[in-house]
C-alpha cells in the first residue's frame, strides 16, 4: 500500500510540474517567441542562401505556348 501511495504521489507531482511548465509556456508565449526569434531567422538564412534559376535569363522563344 505504501508503494502505491508513493507512486501515486510521484505521478501527481510529475503531472503538476508538467502542467505548470505548460502553463508558463502559454502565459509567456514562449513557443511564439521561439518561432519568432530562433526558427524564423534560421529558415530565412537557409532559404536566402539557396540558388535559384533566373527566370528572366530564359529566352522568350523557349517558353512553351500551350495556353491556346
């Protein structure tokens, strides 16, 4: 019986700590701040370095005209 009460107490404590942590993330908008200050600049740096073809460098005669 004592082991069950210890386990239940630890489980309730762990759940309370998880709930408090999630509440802090929600209250201070930590997920949005992480996205704005860390994820977005990282993605911008990554996609700004990508090589892209220049669509204006293609001669006009090579463009397919299947619109009619």
